[in-house]
C-alpha cells in the first residue's frame, strides 16, 4: 500500500475507500468494505467521540415469538406521523435480526435470560423487541466495532481529523463542474495543516447536528459537519425541521448533557413548577400526566419555562422509598449525588434537550446520495426510516443496515468506478492566523441560544423569521472570517453549525402544518397529505 509524502509534508496513502466517522454506521461500512478493499476511516477528535457510544437504550429488532415485521413497521410509521417512506421502513426492519446476529458474532455482550436475548420494551413499541447491554448499549457496540476494525489489516483509522469540505471535480487540476466526490480536505488537529484524503468512493457517516441547540444530549462534536459539507457540495437535504427533543435533561451549568431517563417518570416521578410547587402536567394532559408521550411532556415543560421565564422545572421522585429509588436508578443517583443533588430527598432540576436529528442528506436504499462517489449512512442522512419522529432504538439499527447497504453497493459497482484524478492541494496562500478566537466563541453561543429560543420545541413564524435574520447576519460575518484566517476546528464547526441552523430554519418555514416533531402555533393542524421538506442547493 505504497505511501509517499509531497512537498507540503502531507502524508499520502493509497486507499480505495474513505469513511468519514467512526461510529456505528462508519465502522459497519468499513468492516464490510475491508473484505476486499483498503479503507481509511477519519474521525474528528477521538475515535470514540461520536453519538454511538452515548446510546443508553438499545437496538430494536423483531426477535420475540409473538412479534412480526409488520408490527415493527406499524409502530415506526405511527411514531413518524406518516412521513416515513414505507419501503425504507420495511428495508431496515427486515434486516434488523441479521444485524443483531452480526453484532453477537463481534462479541457484543447483550443481556440474556436463560440463554435467550433479553428484550425490553420502550415507548411507542407494541412488543418487547429492544436488545441491550444494561443501560449502556452504545458503548458496548462502539467497543466491539472498534476492536474488530483495529484488528483488520485493511482498515486504517485516523483520529484528530476535522473534515472541511468534500474534494469534488472543482478541485481537480483540470477543473470540471461535474460534482463527483473524490474524498475530503481535512484539518490535522495536531499539526494544524490541511491534508488531502483522496479515494475512489467516500462514505459519509458524520452524525447529527444536535449542538446547534443550547441544550442537547449529543456529544460536543455533533455540529452537523457531514450535512453541511454535503449541502455545499450540491446534495439535497430533507426534513431538517424534524429535531427530536428529550423532555428531561439535567439542568447544570457544568454538566452539559446528562440525560435523566424517562423511567424516572415511569416509576412515579412528578413534574413541578420550581417556584409555586404546582404539578403542571395536570393542565396539559390530565389523563396521562407525566406518562404522556415525549413530545407532549417536552412541549409542556417548554411552555412553563417560556411563560414564567424559568431556567428549569423540577422532576421529583423523592416521595418514593429511598431503597426503591437507589435500586432502580443507581447510576443516576450516584451521578447526581456527586453534583450535590440527592434525588431520594429532593427534586432534580431538568430542561428538555435536543436529542436526535431526524432529517439530513437524502439517500436511497443503496445509501447513495445525489453526488456520484458519495454514499451516506446514519444520523447525517434522511433515509425515509424515521419520518417526522424517530421511534426509540431505531437509530443504531439504521446505522448498521445503511452502513452495510453502502458497502454492498460500492463493492457491487467497484469495477465501474473511475480512479481519482489529480487533485489540487489546499490553498492557504491568502490567510493569516486568527487573532480573534473570541469572535468564534461569541457566535457559537449566540446561535445555540437563539436556535433554542426561536426554533425549539414550539415554533411560530415570527420567531423563525427572527432566527432567519440572525443567521443571515452571522453568515456574512463567518464567511468574511473564514476567508481571512487559517482554519481551526472551532472555525470549521462554527461554519457548519451555522449552515445546519439555516437548513433547519428554512425547512421549518416551508412546513405549513404541525406534524410529529415540528409544532408551530401558526399552523397547529396536521395537513391531509404527508410531504417531505426537500431543499435543493
């Protein structure tokens, strides 16, 4: 696998396929591709920095005797408020059991009961069908996939690479506007130099855009990089207004994204106004109260916070016996105790938080994007599986199925793919080192705050217009800054964050109805026909 260095000290290896992202989707694709090809996996920051490792829940699959594919399809379509593509839903669900088998072969230690996989049930599912590893499935899956990838001689993994933009025909030594993708320009976080990573095929598995919001359960790096890069390169993006919010995330200025599981409400936790002590769910859903669906509870908390100018509301389970609370929630109990909160004696301050990006880059069942040479899988895509709201534990499943679909399609057409042309190096002849990092920090904070306030759980056209206006001003500022200074990870992320924010606002303004996760006070009814919001660059 000959390697050479060019004049700029840029290491150049000859890889067949480039995979962007080292989570469930990226590593699934890499392992399948490596049966025949040389694969390079790039990751921003550490190889375990993505969302996969954070997934507390599990993986949904029809494995129970009384369950059927049709049941799982139905549950998914109901959660997705009819916006799902039925063909995509069937495609994923029929391949779920095989994905679980593959993970078992890789050594994922799923919980078992007398030899059989232990299945739990989550909100929205009509049957027990969630395989899990305690409450840390994602970490177990991430570890098993990484171990297999590290042991594979055909896979090379490089962490500390922040992708900037796709290399397309515009970057050829002989310019062309054809739009084929030949890899990426990426910043080496250690050296500060921009490298070319060139390949015949590229798989995008860069995760979601959760960090666009002030409160999010997503990891620090979820800045919409893949979605923004694909959009700039000319790919369509769909349903970006469909952002899933989790109702109860710990409100703590030091700890940014600690989730308080829904099981706390399931086991009797109650929500109170922190100043008056009023149990406010009685006003919103008197029948189900705290056990109402996620979106109902999230909207109620959001309404209380906005109406009364609160920072948070209280979630209280201290009326239950101490041993019961500690027995059911040992991890949460210990974590909160370390922060000075004893959940057996008093309330937990909580806010809703962005939890999952349901929209993204448009892909087909073969994981192809609109751009030749580029495939995509996982949270950065809109495959038609989730529709207007994601069903619990379908997200990791989508990563495995579409990671494999991308690899299978690339392998099937490998002999017809052209070799990459000569590509120009990154041009930084007209830039200097930034002397104003404070500008990036200020803009980052501003975006996340106005997106939370104006484009959050409950929307109005007026608020969306305000956000749109702010984004236009910031885009001019960031473009000017980007053109003048050497790139840093923070600057690349800010540019992508802003691009993702623009796509979310544009999509939200285009949807004149309330459906699933998109709730607007100006159009509170659901339209008769379910239509995707598709943005064309």
